[in-house]
């Protein structure tokens, strides 16, 4: 439903306002979020979702939570019985990267029953076990209790927060350690700390990024004396500590400050990791504190003064823990209710999965606006784009559906990255560019924005000319080193594919491997430019050029190669045009030979974290081409079936995301419906192991959300594939500006909860029979247009037990999902659509 507001409050707007107000008063969707999904250890074959279960606001920079002693622990936390090493201020969500973790900076640690000689301030000496079953979290809040009965709680704003320790009454002393040097990676490269009698600790530290070779500098500010409550200081003693020798860092000297002066520590930047244990120790007068010590913190990437300013402006002087917590909760409530369901009616597990997924999909990217250390700009600055390779497929399309205003800020940050570096950022995290995994996958993100929201670019303050130039520059120019941003465009443009045995004569360098999978991704990136060129009314020449480049994936197609009885596979190619053979099962889960499949220089198969068996399905811009190249619909269906039954599917990694939906392109949505049920119930759940791989900055969460809603996004397009929803009804609310909101309901007629199993019985009503939009029949049972969906009042998806094999996607023109080759995305239509050995 489109609710317009042009200076006059329309009746429908008023009704919407009233109904939204009512929902807000009643709803408690945050109570349905399970923050511990995906926190199982990734060690010893565990699922390793690497989810972050601490306190944060949506897209918050501050992500406060406990860190544990055992790795892997990319987000600091693991649901096991390992001990706590600290409670720290920033974390990533679900990423890979360094197995010890990213961020985890400037932790606090509470101690009892010790003194300034004996307190175990060092990392290994102080760590302590959690009391069983005491970890608990809800959006905006985290708590845990140590075996010695110290309770910790935390809540946060965007760049600040509160950490509260409740000490046991029996304790003879209450101490808190402020740790300067230990981030999760133990990668301290230097820093500065000061502590004064006013209870303020200021910190600056340089640490290594999680996915890359660079370092970053972060700042924090802690206050331990609440301004309104400092007539007599609750701090009875304070001081600094540091290891006396870096070669034996367990010998730690604690120096009390006895004369009301300021203590400081300074470690100059070194190119090697400095193993020093260093920080501050404070003792609190438990008569004055009542055994409750609260720390207010701020974080910054600019200066420790700015970290203090952030704490003062965002938390204020009241240190109102419950108030901050409630504000964070209500921010989450507002995000979650953009997808509305009747929680009393729908399946409980589906509801928990849905809201937990929406939560994780909107934790990152992190809003570091005002904290950009590298250039001055009035544009937003976002971090934890870790990586666009992971997030372009599902996270950004989900934001486009429920959060265009937040998404516009993120898109502007991508554009601003190009404006100041020449290229769209790919994997910025810890404020530094990470490694490029495949293509420059910010391209499909910007292409998607232009395609969906060009008509609202004014309201959303996105400069579309800059957006387009960012796309063209990233599509055309080759950076001197395409390891961290950009693409190997010289080779791509010269050959129409990425040659295997070739050096760029211009001297540009980068990791030359992953030629086949990069070519497929570059094609999807160029499709983003094509779609933006058309949406933004750029030149016909550009539209034609990028349309043809979108098809260059066929240049990697070895049409004669046969494997498992199926013919035609993506392969690497030499400059002379000859294909370089690698087994199509290489790097699949059942690869009989061990291959390097990631970014190692020894990756000699041409594919990144995927196999030829899988990547050969990856051309969402022209799947009809893939169906044709694989031998037509029947063979294609057998091949998708074989991919699953033989074990080539890898649920826990991004290149697999779209394959369960591939049957749609062979006119068999019934097979997709069955396959998606199998994938969801076979791989996802509400337990700590409920994510099949790393959550990857919410990529898995957004994927599951789409599966449950019965929708799947096609990159850089307004096309959403339609599946069989896991809910009988849901509403979507999409706010483009403070006065323009689209609100629609998707109702599943004849919904059958008997289909909510891994392998639904044949007589259950699993299959889409028809789709109507506001009572009018829609032309396809396989896809719906983004705006047709959002700009309606009600979409009815009728389901039944008839698989409808004869009808497939429908009998009307345009019923099949769109493909470039068959004119699906409009003119221009590509010219070269055949692989080299079929020309
Ligand atoms: C939400 O639900 C939880 C769990 O049922 C409850 O503890 C909490 O008080 C509720 N919050 C609100 C604001 O209704
Ligand atoms: C933690 O320890 C408890 C009690 O010893 C045990 O029941 C539980 O399974 C352990 N949890 C993990 C994740 O190891
Ligand atoms: C500090 O604690 C240690 C260990 O309990 C004890 O031996 C020492 O006497 C204490 N020092 C003071 C000054 O109380
Ligand atoms: C508490 O200390 C702050 C500075 O740390 C000062 O501005 C404030 O006036 C003090 N408040 C009281 C009540 O003394
Ligand atoms: C703690 O505060 C009380 C009340 O102001 C005071 O009497 C006592 O001396 C303080 N203790 C220490 C160790 O500072
Ligand atoms: C206070 O102590 C510090 C170090 O312990 C010392 O450097 C400083 O000179 C002392 N200040 C005064 C005024 O005594
Ligand atoms: C740390 O970062 C700075 C600035 O990017 C760079 O000059 C320096 O070489 C880096 N050092 C290390 C050890 O990474
Ligand atoms: C990011 O932070 C800025 C500055 O506070 C704010 O204006 C903007 O709304 C935030 N955007 C998101 C998506 O959080
Ligand atoms: C699109 O561009 C053409 C020429 O570049 C121009 O004539 C036409 O008015 C433009 N259309 C729109 C809708 O801006
Ligand atoms: C193409 O180049 C590769 C690698 O140098 C070589 O092995 C192959 O024999 C060449 N093919 C032809 C037809 O020359
Ligand atoms: C559904 O029917 C097909 C053949 O008609 C059969 O092969 C399959 O096992 C049945 N599936 C279930 C879950 O009963
Ligand atoms: C929504 O529908 C209205 C009425 O048909 C139309 O004027 C408007 O352009 C549509 N908006 C979008 C974004 O498609």
C-alpha cells in the first residue's frame, strides 16, 4: 500500500499512523529474538556461526560483550564453558577473518579479594569461568555471572554505553581492571593511557585488522565516577600496571597513585606485536558503592577526547542503565516490526528464526559516521562491510525491502568511499580495506539501489550521478593493486574473460587466482552497471556495452567438459583461449583431493570457496543461458538434483545461496518449494549451532529471512522469486521518508502448517497455485516485482497440494523469471551468448 503525504494528512495515512501506534504499544518482538543462535564453537567441526550476542543498537558502532579464552572466537563470544577474559567494546558479527577475532578492544575485568600487590591483572592470570547458565541477552542488553558471583551487565548507544558490575556482598575488595593492550588478536602495536583522580581513563591503541595486513587505531574513554554523585569519590585507590619486561609479560608491576595525580602509560608504535600487559587498576569503596560499580564508556576512531565526548553526549550525566536499555530495545522493536506476523498464530520456531534473523541482519554494517579517520566528509561512514562478497546477495536486498532509509546511508558510504579512493569499497572493516574475495561486489549493491530506488533518490539523499560514476570507474579502471579494492579490469576488457597466464602490462598487480569464479562475479557486477545505466537514463552506448559484458561469463564455459555424466562447466582459460582443466568437484565438500580454495597463492583450480559444480549455476542475470548451456530444462533439473544428492551443496557458504531456487528457471517452482524446505530444516535451527556456517555479517540471517518469507532477490533488479512461505501471513512496512510509507500484507491462502518439515508429505499444500495482487491475477507463480509487491495492499499467494508441473511458473507471457538472453530485463538484449567452443 502506498501512503503518500503531500502537505495534507490523507485518511489512509492517518489510519496507518493509528495502527502503527497500536502495534508499537502492544508488540514485544524483541522478546522473540534469540541472540545465542550461531554461537556454537567452530572448533572440531562445529558450525561456527560466529554470532555476536552482546549489546548493540541497530548498526551500532559499540558492540559490547564478553570475550572468551578459546579460539576460534571471531565475535569474542562462544557458547561453551570457556572462561571470560574481559568485557570489551567493539565486535564483528558472524565474520570469518582472524580466528582469534576482530576488535575486542579495551576490555574491563572485575576482581575481588585482592590488593594492589596481588590482583591478577594480566590476561591469563585473571580469566575466570562463567557460572553455568548465567549468560542471557536480549536486544540492547547482555549479562553473565562469574563463578565467584560477580555479575556483569551491559547496554549501549551508537558509540557509547554502560557496563555494570554487581559484586558479591562477601567480597573483601572490589576492583576493576581497564586493559589497554589486549584486543582479541593480542595484536597490540602501541598506545597511550591516562587515569586521573576524577575516575576517567582515556585509551588509545593500535591493533591489527581481522581480514587484511594493516593496523588501525582506536580510542576509548571510561568514567567511573558519575558526575552527579562524586561528593566523595567511590574510588579508594587507582593506579597503572604494566609488565616489567616484554619477554616475560607475566611479571607485572602495579603502581598505585598516592598523591591525586594523573597516571599515564605510553608505548610507541612498533611494527611488531608488543606483548605487554598494560592498563589501569581501580579499587572501589564498597561502603560507598553498595557493591555496584558502573562504568560509562565511549568509543571513537578519531581521539580519546572524542570518545569522552561521545560518552557524554550519548549517555549523559544520569547513567540511566534501564533508560538506555529501554531506548535500545525500542529501536530494535521498531526495526523488527517492519515485518509483522501474528505471533500467536504462526509456528513458534519459524517466528523465533524470523525475528532472530532480522535482528542479526541489521546489526551491521556499523555506523561509524563522525568517526572516519581518513577523510573529511559530510557523508555517512560505515564499517564492517565484511565483505560485500558475503552481503550483496541477501543482506542488502533485505535492507532494500524493509530499511531503505538506513540502506541509503550505507549506499552513500559506499559512494563516498569511491569519491575518496577511486573505487567502491569491498571489505572495509576495522576501518581498513580487507581482502577482495572475488568481484568488486559493492557493484551489485549500488546497481540494486539505482534499479529499485532511483525515483526516490531525492528523498533518500543519494547522489545518483556519483553512484553511476562510482560504478563505471570500478567497472573500467584497474587499481595499481587489486588485492584490497577494485578488479583486474585490464585483462577482463582485453580478453572478455580473466586469463590464467597473463600479467597486466600496465604493471597492476593483485592475486591472480580464482579466474573462473571472478569472471562470473565480474559479469554480475557489470549487470549492476547495465541496470543502473537504464534506471538512471544514461547513454544507450553504456547500456549496450554493459549488457554485453554481463554475458562474459559464457567465455569461461567449457562446453565440451563432462563430469558425472553432465556436460558443460565453467573452467579457467589461458590467454590463447585454451581451457585449463580442473576437476569440477574441486573445492566442493566432496572433493577427493585436498585443494586450496581460498585466497592462498596455491589456489590453482580457478574458484573461490566454491566448485565449478556450484559456480556454473551462478548467472542470476541470465539463468536461461545456463539452462540452455546445460542442455535444456530436463537436464538442468537433473543436474540441480544431482548437485544436492551427490553432496556438492555447501549450505554454510554464499555461493550456494541461490541454487535451491534454480528450479524456477526450468519452470519447476514445485521443486524449489520442496528443496527450500529441505535446506531450511536440514541446516538452520534455534540452537547455538543453528547456522550452517559463519553468519557473515548477517548474510545467513538475511538468507533465512528470505527463505521463510517465500521470496528470493535477484541482484540489481526489482525481481523477487516467489516460493512457498513458512508463514500464513505477514506484513511488510517500508518507509522511504518520514511521510512516505509502503505497507502491504502477504497472505497465504490455504496455508498448511504440515509443510513445515524437512520433507513435506506429498498431499500437503506446499505448492504455489496462483498469485493475486489486490485481487488482480499476477502473471507469474514464480516471481513478483518489488514495487508491485510493496505498492499493493494485499498479495495473496494461494497454495495447494498440486505441484502443477504442467503449469510451472504460469502460462502467461513473462511467467518465467527474467533473463537477459531472452529479453527479460528489457532492451538492450545481449549479442554474444555462446561459449567459445560453440561459436
Ligand atoms: C517483553 O517480553 C518479555 C518476556 O516475556 C518480558 O520480560 C518483558 O517485560 C516484555 N517487555 C515489554 C516492554 O513488554
Ligand atoms: C558446560 O558444562 C556443563 C556442566 O558441566 C555441561 O552440562 C554442558 O554441556 C557444558 N557445555 C558445553 C557447551 O560444553
Ligand atoms: C595483599 O594481598 C596479599 C595476598 O593476599 C597479602 O599477602 C598482602 O599482605 C596484601 N597486602 C596488603 C598491603 O594488604
Ligand atoms: C563531579 O566531577 C565533575 C568533573 O569530574 C564536575 O564537573 C562536577 O561538578 C562534580 N560534581 C559534584 C557534585 O561535585
Ligand atoms: C569508604 O567510604 C566510607 C564512607 O565515606 C569511609 O568512611 C571509608 O573510610 C572509606 N574507605 C576507604 C577504604 O576509603
Ligand atoms: C605524584 O606521584 C607521581 C608518580 O607517583 C610523581 O611523578 C609526582 O611528582 C607526584 N606529584 C606530587 C605533587 O608529589
Ligand atoms: C600500520 O599502519 C600504518 C598506517 O597505515 C602503516 O604506515 C604501517 O606500516 C602499519 N604498520 C604495520 C605493522 O602494519
Ligand atoms: C548513522 O549515524 C548518523 C549520525 O548519528 C545518523 O544521522 C544516521 O541516521 C545513522 N544511520 C544509521 C543507518 O544508523
Ligand atoms: C533520458 O535521456 C535522454 C537523452 O539523453 C533525454 O532526451 C530524455 O529526456 C531523458 N529522459 C528522462 C526521463 O530523463
Ligand atoms: C595454450 O597455452 C597453454 C598454456 O601455455 C598451453 O598448455 C596450451 O598447449 C596452449 N594451447 C594451444 C592450442 O596452443
Ligand atoms: C511423493 O511421491 C513421489 C512419487 O509420486 C515419491 O517418490 C516420494 O517418495 C513421495 N514423497 C513423500 C515425502 O512421500
Ligand atoms: C504506486 O502506485 C501508484 C498508483 O498506481 C503510482 O502512482 C505510483 O507511481 C506507484 N509507486 C511506485 C513506487 O511504484
